[in-house]
């Protein structure tokens, strides 16, 4: 009887833990593919990676001529992410006040620049882990059924810096996971398909880099054929993604 009580106590604790709890990556003890966190739902991470790349490559332009820096295509895409994703979701009052949007965006640019320069000089500091999301049940979003366990959450700018610095995986000391009983991942790709100047070929290259193991294909049929022959377990997922996305590019 004591053994049964001990077993039931552990089982209840395990269930409670995964209703809603933040678990350190050190307890999960596995590295996580950043490419999978990006694709297919988080095209906003591509936008942020490209903006951080612009900061890295054009630091003198950023410090010397901010207006010209903000006129670059990467900066314009970053502004669309900031306004149509970040502000629309988390700062609705700011989103509704366009007069305040511009100075808020410039401050966001400066914050990102400070982050990039800090990581470039000092490396990544794991004191504030990147937070991922997961759940006992992963719900579909926009009809897309994603067979992944972990999804991007907070700390995406830091993850973008890591990726730009050559890290393709998050190591256990770099992340934590917020587990919920039911979890619906964000589909920022869906928003940006409508807001960005993202054409069909560029979208398919984004999709194929993950689903086709690094290939950059610009034909939906070619992507589907490659996945069917090389990664058939991912085919239903990809079909659910294409069912929503392809009509929007």
C-alpha cells in the first residue's frame, strides 16, 4: 500500500507539473533545433534575424545615418513585424496611435542594437533563458497541425542573435519551457503573409529550408514531392500548412 501511495503521489505531481509550469532546459536535457522553432509558424524570426544581420553588417550606417538605415528593406520588414505583430498583439493602445508608433519603433531599434552589441562583445548570457512554449495538448492553429513539442516564445531577439552567430540549436542552459495543459502556438507567419511584401517563391524557399533539409525550392509541387519521398511523416503537416498559406501568397 505505501508503494501504491508513493506511485499515485508521483503521478499526480507529474500531471500538475505539466498543467502549467516553467521547466529549465537542464531538466529537459536536450538541444532544440532553432530551424524547427522558426518554421513554419514563425516567419517573424526570419525578419528579426535579417534585421540583426543588417545591424551586424551596417553598424556604421546605423550609428552614422539612422534615416538611411531605417530605409533599408530589412528595417522596413522589421517595422511591419513591430507594428502588425508585436504592437497589434501586446500593445493595442500604441497600435491605435500612429503618432506614437514611430518613436516607439526607433526605441525598439536601439534596444535591438544594444542587445546585438552586447552579445557580440560578451557572448550569450544564460541568466535570462529563452522561453519556449509547450503543452500536454498542442492545438492546431489556422488549420495547421504542427507535430512539434516546443515552440518559440519569449526571447526571440536573443535567439536570432544566437542563430546569426552560427548556433543552429538551443542548448539546455540557454532555454526554459513554459508547459501548459493546452497550448496553441502563435502563427505569426499567417499575419506576415498578409502584411509583408513576401511573394510565393520567397515563402516556398522559407518552407523548403526546413522541410527539405536545407534545399531552397520555389515550387510547391517540388516541396511536396521531396517531403513525400524523404520525410513522409511530415507530409500531412506540410499539407495542412499549405492548405492555409498558399492561398495567401
